[in-house]
C-alpha cells in the first residue's frame, strides 16, 4: 500500500499570526502521526509574508520533540544558498536527537532575486548543485576521501546512523543524480503548471529506478510524488476551498500582495483579469481537487502512472480546521 506524507507550509491564515502558524504545524504533525502518516515535512520559504517557516531544521526539532514515530523532514532545504558542511552538521544534530526519524529533503530552488541576493551577500559564487549534494552524502556518511578539498574534516556529532536523503526535483537530470547517489526521489507536481511535466516526470522516475545505486541512505529506489491537494466532504466545498489556492498561486507581487493566506471570501472579492483567469486554469494542473471519491481516483491514477511508493500531499487550504479535516479524509482513503 502506498505511504502518505504531508508537506506543510506553516501558513498564516487570515486573522492569524506567525506564532500561531508554527504552533498549528506542530499540531498537524501530531495529528498526522496519530492517523498513520509516514512522514511530515516542513517547507522553506523566505520573504513570503503568509508563510512562517524560514528554517525547516528548527521546526523539525520542535516537531520531532512533540511526536514519537512519524518521520520528520525538510521539503526542502534550499541547498544552493548554504554550505553542505553546515547542512550536514544540522541534520546530524537532528538525527542524533531522533535516530531513524529524520529526512533531509533538498532542492535547487533559489527563491526571488532579493532573497537570492540576501542569502548570498558578498559570496563570490556557488557550488555546483551535484557537487553540493555529493559533499552532503560524504559528510553524513563519513566518506570524505583524501582527494576531497576538505580531506580530514568531520561533520559533528559523529553518529552511527544517517538521515534519509531525498532530492526534490522536476527534471530527468536530477533524477539520474539522485539514482547515482542512492537517495530518494520526489517529483514535484506542484512547482509549475503544464501537462508536459507529467511526461517528464514519468521519464524521470523510470531513469531513477533504472540507474539507482544502493547507499547508506536508501537500500533501494524510492519514489514519491508531491501535488497540491484540496479535499472536502463534497466537490462543491472542495471547489470553494480551491478558489483560495487559485488566488494564491497567481503569486502577485512575488507572493506579497496579501500578507496572510487568503480566505475563500478574499479570493472571491478580487477582480480577476482575463490573463489571470487563464493562469488559474493552467495552475489547476498542479492541484488535485474534489471529494474523497474524486481525489482517490485522481491520486490512484498518478500513483499508477509514476509507480510511486509514496505521495507527499500539500494541503494548502484556508483555515487550520479545514486542513485538519483534509488530513483526516486523506488518511481514510488509504
């Protein structure tokens, strides 16, 4: 049976605040654990007013402390901005505190231009992405060779276990890289619209499975897919909630047009241009929307197409109680 995970954005709902959003994430993780979910990941966002989590590592420790079984991870660390050595140290700290429960999900996202500049101020350049991930695997498994530019260095604390590593990707190239390094592969259905990405995803997953090499991080190839999900008791209610996500995904003013995640009422009050209506229609390829029967049908189709071992669900829906109910409905499906 396919395993389920949640990717949470620590969203600040209308009328809420950042502290409440972070507390809500902890409560959602506890609920997901009680319902049998495999893992709960925190996204990393910078300079997005409606998203409270800029440091998934910090939230991971808080969530892992509050739970007992569920795997806790990042979805994902924006690796181009950071030293692989420091990332390795952070995740070894997490793995030392909660052995066998930590996931290091990594991505190649750099964010908006101002975020990219602020996170790389005065840096002369960035490491090649594949080199960064390779370094990470070597630091985390104590495999730094004599020919490494930092030969002899150790990422502390030195511990006998490693976190699971996952590459979050939308490309065949990254899938092959993940296979070569022996780490998990998550294909993101949510980052961008377009029907062609499904064909790319299937090709990427096939290449990943064909070229996978076992490692301390993953004994065998493991694939997950990550869609936005909007689920409710009825199709009508789900479509209403989806209007809030439709509005949000327009990304107005680099996601700063509204300071909180919009309600359905806010979405309906906005005067959409013809171009924005067209964008909304395209964005629906990033989402699964409906009642339990419709959502199950769509999810099972994706699982079959991608031969997915797991689904990483993103319930970006307005209101904490709405998200709690969505997580419950999804658990009932599988």
